[in-house]
């Protein structure tokens, strides 16, 4: 049997548009001889639809749209292959949540059957139990008889609970085990599995292990594209009963993969190195965020530093140089080197720039605040207050340009800064999208070097080699306020991503005073992160919807 994996990039909530995407991909698969087609999880609504699912009218329209789509497919392709379509299903019983996360078996112009997701994740960015009632694998093994085969349909998390693969399982049941016990001969999985670094190696190893241990072919269809903070990397695949990878769709782009069950098919090239994956994820996530939110253009502040250089390179790749504006806002403390580096970067990338000096605005603020400062804070000279004013002046200028031109302002802060609050709220944090906010500073440098390897040294060498500085006072560098980034990022990785307490991090060999200070800064900056622009999830653990730390609380020890 030839399986068609319809790896789609949906727009969340766009039911007619997503149905059209399914139709077009189905037609492509039929033309290539597909005998059974799969979409990703919740392909009709896009994943994750989040609180859109709380609107009964929207969910009913999705349900109606699925039935209409089944009719249209049969009319366009009489006696065509069945389609397994991801769609929310209304729960018509008198108990439980209002919906099921379902896979609809569409064949002969009708929805022949609904198979319901059993395992509903509630960790990290997932909150499916908020919306869905779980299916019961013991009662509904998801088996359908199709063209002489017993086909088992599962949905995303249903595959992620193999007792022989995971040392600690999150759920007491295994839908795959139930399906195999019911006589399944083929395993299908509709997924919306978001990207994070190193996840593809784990995912591929797990899918291979399931196919090999069960001795069954496995077809896995994943969503692709950026939806808010999440990027879905696609890489839909077919595995043989020996666990071998037989076919794989492209990563980070829409693709229709058609291949024969149990036979070698096309395997798209892939690069799993951290910089390559990060680059592709950030470009796709940026492009889709602007496109799906209705923006065509972006702007950002160019400081002459590594963060704004990397953001500019990503934006130009995602949107085209003609749609990106770089804004220089030098102060009396800005070095000529930073100005020159910014202009050289913009020239290399082919993007336009504007220069708006802020010295006159700084003087205006000094004059307006002088009397009040003298009265309310006598004897206090210039400090971080004046430094933050510079950052907020720049934020105001950038937001004014954004408002006037309709271009989305991209913020340029990295994860290291956001973690410890080395950023100015309503200043350099101003903007609509923080695309590198999940990259530690050391990873920003690694990505910059990768960009230069791939794009021909568009980031000037001086930006890569000079000491990072906010240039808010004479001679300032980041290390005046922070530990070396190699140390800081290592501590943050343990604390933020691996959930280690300060005591455990100290036990790993880090200086106690440094650890205590860093963890204190992380807690103190929580209020800033609550007000930060959304960014793209890259790490296993990110500051976003999956980060749920309290504000008014004691500090971890």
C-alpha cells in the first residue's frame, strides 16, 4: 500500500484555508499513486488552537467543515484513497470535556469513523486536558479494516508512552500496545510535535524502536510551520517492521511524501547540527509569525552588537532584504566602531537603514527630570536610571516607526539577558516578536559563525570579536554586571532547563556566590518576562507558555 503523508503548514483557526491546503495536498498524493493519506494532528484547525476550542460555534464549524471536505474529496476523486484527517470532535455525551482530539477516517464522501486521542499531554507547552476528553484505548483500539489490512490510528502523544523505551512513563496505558493486541498490521500516527534542539534524534530513535519492537510498519505525519512561539519541523516518515527508516519528508517546509509501506522511498537530506537546526527554525518561525499575523515588513534597532546582527540576518532571510529596516540610534556613549559595524552589516545584508541620534532626547529628559531628582533623590548622581532612559528612548523611537509604517518591531534580546533581567522593560524589550529570546548568548555567537559560513561572512568580524556591551555609559561591558557568558549560560542551563536548585548547581562545582546571585536574578526578573514579547521555542525548556513560575514566592534554595 502506498501511503501519502500530507505534511502541512496550517494557519490556526483558518478552517476554509486549512481545508484547501488538505485538498491540494491530497490531490498531489493521489497523482503520485497514494492509496491512503494522513494529515497532521488537528490539521483542520491548526495546532495548537488553544482557547479557540472554548468557542462551541468554532468547533461546530470545524466539524461541519470536515464532513464537507470529505464530500468534496470524493467528488473530485471518485473512489479515491481514504483520508485520515485531524479535527476536534464534539463530545455528545452528558459528561466530560466538550471535545475529543480526533482522527477522522474520511472515505467514500463520508466520515466513516472517528478515532480519539487517548493520551493528553499537560506538560511544558501542552495543555490538552483543558479542552479534550481522552479516548479509551481499551475500548477503542483504533483498528480499521482497509484494503485487506488492519490499520491502527494513533494521535501524537499516543506513541510517546512505550514502557520498553521510557524508563518512567507518564500514563498507565499504552494505545500502541492495545492496538497490537487487537491485531494491528500497520501503525499510523497523526502528529503535531514541536521542534526543539536534539528532539529529532530522540523522536526518530523512539519511532524506530516502536516499529522494530512491534514488528510493524509505522507511518508518522507531522505538522510543519510556525504557530506563535512553536515551530513544527515536519520530517514526517515511514519506518519498516525492522525499525529501519524507509522514507522521510523534508524538514521545516511543506511536503507531500508518498511511499510504499515496507519499501525504501525518498529520504530528504537533513542536518541535525545545532546551528543548522536553529537557523532553519528561527527563519521559519519568523516568516510564519509575521505572515500569519498579517505583517509584511519588520524593523529592528542595530546596535553594532552580536544580537542585533543575528536578528537582522534571520529577518532578511525570512522576509527579504527589502522588507527589513535597521535603525541606528547612537548616543554620546556609542562607539564609532559600533556605528560602522552596523552600517557594514546592513550593506552586507542589503537592508536599508535610518539613523536617529538620541543625544538631544537624552538632554531633554535630563532637563525635565533634574528638579524632581534633586528633590526626591538628593545627592544621587547618574546611575542605571539614566541608562534605562536611553534604552526607553530607543524603544519609543522604534515603536513610533513601527506604528507609522506598519512594520513589526523585532526585539533583539537573548535568553541569557532575559533570564537574569539584563534588559530594560519598556526599552530594549519593546516590540512584537523576540525571535532569539530562547538562545543563550553563547549560542547566539555559534549561530553567527554558522551564518557567516553559510552566507559569506555577512556579519562583520569586529562584531564577533569585540566584548559585548550595551554602551549605556563610557567603557561599559556586559561582564561589568554579569559573570562570563560561558559560566552564566552553564548555570542557566542547569537551573532553567534541567530544573536544578542552587544547592545542586553548587554541588556540580560552580562558585556558590555566583550561583546564588544568578538564581536570585532569575527570580527577580520574572515580572519582566511576564511582559516580554513572544519568542521562538528552541530549547527543551523555554520562557514562554511552558514556563509557569510564580511571582510572589520564596526563592528556590
